[in-house]
């Protein structure tokens, strides 16, 4: 998928440095708003060196997207084991997803910007990461609601994923302020609230979910 020169042992450190510099710039400014000169400057190389490794900006961007998939696959921990109590199982999955997106904010921002710019996820992410993640979550929902159709399960999963991604991109201090929480409390409170909301949607919780915050 990636365009550019093949990776060699001697050029590996320079290539990695360019990729590391490109990720936050693409995340902050998007593809159109990020210049080759800005990336080269952040990586401490000249434009000619960048072109040697990646040919052009498109080649570099495609390589960044490919590395996003590899990074997501490499760092995604194993899902929590099934628990007889639905609330504990679902909370474990929510906590896993929340901590993961929080730890990979630049990766998530690049993907969100890609969707905004092109209207779709990069195909490599959709095929090799999103679809397997959806299938795993769908199997979990099916264990609690076997009578639900695949569409019902996936709509619940997609809406939850979009909520988690959107909240994860917010500044945690500002989120805590808006929720009238201390900064160190926001993550746990959000995980609890998303869990309660999912339980309610699944019909496994009778009391309405309350938003995070103190009375």
C-alpha cells in the first residue's frame, strides 16, 4: 500500500523519525493542512531526504495510515474474559475501549480527519481492524441479546464507538469541569455512565442511566 523506497537497515532510524513527526501533524492539521516542509522540519531532515524515503506527501500519508493499523493491532490488549454478571462483562469492554482510545489520541485524530476529508475510513483500517473489532463486539452483544438482528447489534455498537471516540478527543480537564468532577475522576465516571447506558439499551438495566457528575 505504501509508496516510497524500500526500508533498509541504515535508513530505518531516519524513516521512523519522519513517521513519528508526521503522525501528530497529520492528526492536528489533516492531510491538506500539513506540508512536506513542516514534516521535514519536525523530523530534522531536509525535503530531499523525505522524498527519498517516501517519494511525496501522499506516499508518506499512506505509510502513516498503514502504520496506524500496525500500531493499533500491536497495542490492542486482549478483551476481558466473560463474566456471569453482564454489568461486569460490559464494563470491562467499555473500560478497555476507553483506555485504548485515550492512549492513541493522535491515531484516532488521523482517522477522524480522514473520514471528514474523504467520507470514509482508510480501507486497510476498515478491513483489518474495524471489521474484526465489530465482529468481536457483535458476538458479545449476541450473548446477551441472541434475538437481535445483526443490524440491531451493529447500530448499538457503532453508536457507542462514535460516542467513545468523540469523548476521547476532548481535553480531560475541560470534560471534568463540564461534568463538575475532579480531573482524576472523569475517566472512571465516563466508563460507568457508558456502561449504564449500554445496559439500559440492552434491557439489562431497569433504572435510567445518570450522566457523570456529583449531585
